[in-house]
């Protein structure tokens, strides 16, 4: 009898039977098992009937975390939104809301009250900043933005500069041999113009009034009484003794002589009303000239009442313009962009309305002679309140608004600057 072998014959194992595998006819359940399966398994696709909008969609109420499939968010139900039938109240919540909310009547009342408060204080009370150097007049004022303001004086033809909204001033010295800086205008981008006497010069700055270039005399004129900027590089200058208007289209670098207006000798004032409309006030016949083509051509609107000078002009927006006169200290008002004017009568016993300025929110100021008064309106120049004489000054020669409730007034005979800050 043969010996039994002392080893077991090695055989090649059969492949894992396919009937036991995934989808096999006697597939082995792995429920409750852990670890890796012998064969990689092909995952079943997420059953579409269980997905969003499927016939047996699974509820995710109370679950947190990320869902297997990205979800398309439902639109914010319009009935819950502002004005919807079941609008959701946000009372007591903080943060930003998805939709812009309408201000409540209470909030609107606060805004209106704030406006009334501004009207109650802006330009109403004034602080005397004292005399500038040894000058006697602050003849002109203008604002350049960013807290920078300029003042022009007499008798030494100086320009003073402030960088703190007119609170303090630096003396930049005399311009050439001029005695008056009669007018100032800001053209934007740091460009400023100054008009002078007795040589009828225009000075130009490109660094916010820090330094100046002398552009020379304009023809044979001796006074550059008025300056205005119309936008798009267009500037105007009014002169004496031939009542000429000069026009620049290159930000005041060069000028064209448009000639004398009627038989006048002075162009004392200029104001831009927008949309190409400009007004010019003259003497000795107190005429107002009007242009509708950015100062290229002019129409004579005639004399205002029996006055001789239209010494000041201002635009208040919405077609409303004001004109101040001599010798009866009147204010004229237009509501049709300067086409026609209504005589509002003399202000107190003053003879000159030398200056006008608009402060926004319907507030306008007027400066006068011989009692150095400031008049104030809160209804777009329809009526004015007498704020009284400023210090012992006889004239309020110039006015300017700097924004943020700050206004300036320049005087004679002590070259004082007054400042209002509500």
C-alpha cells in the first residue's frame, strides 16, 4: 500500500464567482459588514425618484450639512417681500436686508426736521475773523473745494488763501503792481482766475491758487470786474470802461474780445444758470444781458426799474436768479432763467446790494452798503430777513459758500472776513 503524501497539493483558486458579486443571481449581502470589499463596487446613481421634485423625494427637514446633489434655490417668495400680501416683518432685526426698504413716515419726518434745522442755522450767525494784513477791502471770494478758499483785496492787490474752510488765512502777497483783486472764479482741476485793477489784468493759477501767472491786460480795459465759469473750459470776464465781455474756451489761458455791450461802461456781474444760459449785469443803466449759447452772443433785456447798477447776480437753481442793484438797494428775482425779473423792493435803507450767494436748501444771502448788513432768505430769495450790521463795517463786498454749512463774507473798510458755520 503506497504511502500517503505528507503535503497538500497546491491548486489555483477559482475566481470569485460572478453570481455572488454585485448584481449576481445570489449576490452576497454586505449589510452590517465593515472594511473593504474584495472588488471595487460601482456606486448606484442617486435614485432620481428620491431627488428634489422626485415622486418620493426625501425630506431634509432638520438635517444640516451639504446635500449630495446641488440644489436650485427657490426664488424669494414675492408675497413675503416688500409690499407682498404676507410681507415678513423685520422689526427688531439688525443688519442689511435683502430688499431695499421704504423709509417710514417717522424717518421722513426726521429728515424733514433736519432740513428745517439746517435752514434755521446756516448763514445766520457770523464770527469776525479780523482784518487781513493792512488791507481795507475784501473785494472777492471764491471756493475751490477740499477746504481751499481764496480772497482778493484792496489797496495792495493781494490774494489770501485758506486751506481749512476759511478758518485761517495765508497772505500770498500783491499780484504784479495791481491794487484791486476785483474778481475770482474757480474753473476746476486746480485752475483759478483773478481779475484786477488798474491794469485790467487776468491772473491764472493751476495749483489751487498757490502760485499765479500774469496773463496781461485785456485790450485797453482797466477793470476786470467780474468772472464766471460755464463748464467745458469756457470762462467769461466783464470789464470797464468799455463794458466788454471777454470769452475763453481753454480754461482761461487765452481770451477773445466780444466787444462792448450796448452803450454801457461796466460789466459788474456775471452768473451762469446752466444749459448755456448766462447773465451779465451792467452800469450805468442797470441792464441785464442774457446769453443762451455759453456767452458767445448776448441779448439786452433792458434797464431794471430806475436803477443804475446791477452790481451782483446769483443763481439759486430751478430757474431762479437774483440781481442786486444801486442806488436803491433793490433785489430783483427771476423764475424763468433770467428772462424776466420781479422787483422785490429796497432792502431796509440800504443803497447797494453789492454781493449775493446761494447756500443751498433755498437759503440765499445778500450783502449791502452803507450799513454793512447781511440779509438772509430761506425761500429762494422771495423774502429776506435783515441780520444787521457786521461789526462796524460799511460794506459787505463779497460772499461765498464753501459747503458743509460754511459761508464767508468780505468787508470794507477794515478788510475783515466773517465766517458762518452752522
